[in-house]
C-alpha cells in the first residue's frame, strides 16, 4: 500500500495501530497458554526470573501458618485459599466486552457489504477478536484479584481510541477536513466510555484477598493494607493516606501502626533464605530481592528518560511557535499536553498538607515513587536477612565457645578470655546496627550508580543533537582541569 506506519497523520495508519496494538497483546497472552518445549520454557524462566518476586504473599502466609501450627516450614503443606470471584464484577466485565464484540462484528460485516476496500472490514473484525478474548477471560479463568492482561488490553484500546478521535479533530481544525458523521463520533465516544468503565473496574480490583487466618475488618487497622489494596490505591499510594491523616490530627501509638507485610517479616524471609541451601550470601540476597532490585533498575531508567522529556517537548513547542501556521499551532498544543503528561509521570510534588496529599498521591503515578518503593522494600528485606543471619551465627558461636571455656577453664585461663573465640555482645550489636544498615542503605541508593551514567549519556546525546560537537567543549575542559583541581586542593 506504500503507507508509512509511523505517519499518524494518515487516518488509515491510526486505524491500523488501533487494531495492531491490542491484537499483539492478545496474541502474547494466548501464546503463554500454548505448551512450549522445555528449552524455550527454560530460557523464558531465566529471562523473567530477575523480575519475579521470590517470596509471594501466599508463600509468606504459608510460612507463618507453618510456624504457628508447628509443622514443617515448607509452604507446600499450606496451599492458599481460592477466593470466590465477585459475580457482579465478572458479569460487568464480560457483558461490556460482549457488547464491544457485537458492535465491532456488526461494523465489519456492514463494511464488507457496503465498501469495496477490504481493510475497512478486516480491521473491525480483528478488533472484535480482541474483545472476544476480553469476554472469555473472566468466564474461563475467573478471579477476584487483578486481571493484569485485561488491564493491559483495556489500556491499549483506550490509548488508540484517543489517538483516533484526536486525529479526527486535528484533521478538521488544521486541514479543514470534514468530521465523521455524528453517529460515528457518538460511537467513538461511547467506545471510549465503555473502555474507561472497564479500566475503572479493573483498577478497583484488589491485589490479594485475606485468607481464613486474617479478619477482613483488621485490614487497614492492625493489618497492613499494602497487600490487599486495589491496583489504583497501590499505584497512587493512596493506601497509606489513612495512616498519615491519623498521624496529623492525633498522636500515633504503637497499636495504631500496621504490622509489617508478611513478605517483609523476618520469619518468612529467613525461612526462604535458609531453603536456598549453601549458596554464597550475596547470591542468596540477590535471589530473594532480585524482583525489587530489577524493577528499581528499570524504573530508574524510565525516570531519567522522563526527566529529559519535558525539555524535549519544550524545544518542539518553541520550534512550532517560530512558524505559527495552523498546523504548527495545533502541534504545539499536542506537545504541551505531552510535556504535562511526562511531568505528571515524573515530577515528585512537594506538599505537607493532608488536604492536598490525597489529591497529590492519586495524581502521581510517577516512576520516582515506584522505583523508590521497590528500592526501600529491598532495603528492608536485606537488613532483616542480614540481622537474622548475624544473630543466628552469633548464637551458634556463643554456644560452641562457651563449651570450650568450660572444658579448658582450669587448664588455659587465657583461652577463656580470647575475643576471637566468641562473638561478644558488643561485636554483634556493632554488626547489626552498623554494617547491616550500611549495606541495606547502599542497596536502596544503588540507583545513583547506574542512573547517573545513563543520565549523562542521555544528556550528552540531547546536547549533541542541539549544538553538535561544540556541546562537549565544556566537558573536555572539565576533564582536563579535574586532575589539576584535585592536585591543588589536596593537603600537603
């Protein structure tokens, strides 16, 4: 057809991407259900292992249940209870998806009957197939927790729907092209409304459901709501707002603070840590915290990229204003909206009033908060594991060395006072309060190590695009004079 697939000014390209993107998600989701050879599965597990959580909530709760019942500490004897899916939620998801299937099938059939262009009929039918997956998914695999695949599918439909509707308005305001008929515009708006409703339903689905050992009324009171909040509350960190409000207007007591999540508690972490066998302690720490640290790494790179998105769009706005044609003026508005979106995703607002805090946290789905949250969780886990390992090692050495002193007390009095034969209280306290904390804080601040070089490289490329090789003149001078500055400021 000779069409540039990146030319979103072409209405056909917009329609094509509105079909391709959701279809790609559906093909990917269906591919995970197809049996694959063991070699392919092994490669996929190795690639995805760093991003998986090694200690899930169900496993952590099983470890705690095993300890309470004084049985084996393996999690296999305590399978998680299967929550009963909400019938109203499943009917809403499947019913609205079925409505989309029927509408898109009707549109495709009508296009085949009326229009000569085959793509006018193929694209709606393929789109209907994506909605067929959304219709069958809650029925075949019902769940009371978040449907991550449906969330990605709905988000793809929402973004592409806005692109199609915005492209029609852009063509009409800039190129004076006629708008689609009122029926088509109403159908587009109705389609976006249905997708938005579906997204709201999924966003309000919880991550997990409390098992039989946890009273649902205690969630948010004595039990941390972090594991049982909805997807929206977790992304916006709205689950912590009640605790902040209570601490603002009254004094927080020990009973007012929630218990740690089972995934952060010492007993499940140490049980998993010991089950890893005789691996080096560094590999054990990485295995337990690879998910948090990998997501921290990925989100840090995204955060750095978004940092330079605002000046990039600002430069585009200034270039469009220099030639104030109707097209450039409309593009300037688009760039301004894109800059605002990247700012909302990146900028960390600063406010200390509780009245504004609820609005702030619900509007900042920014990567900074998320990558800091993953980093701090890895910090807490590593600190807990190191302190437990040190304490466990100290107890074993204390017991052994005490036996030696008892046997050799009369024969060798100096050996009983040898500081190397046991881990005294001072050494243990020093290691637990000092060394363990330093290592944990190092992990939480590790994003500076890989974030700063990536930011320097990204800034260098951006400056080179703007100024050419002259952009590196200041950097060259800095490199030349840096040793001289070190020599001049060094003592002696």
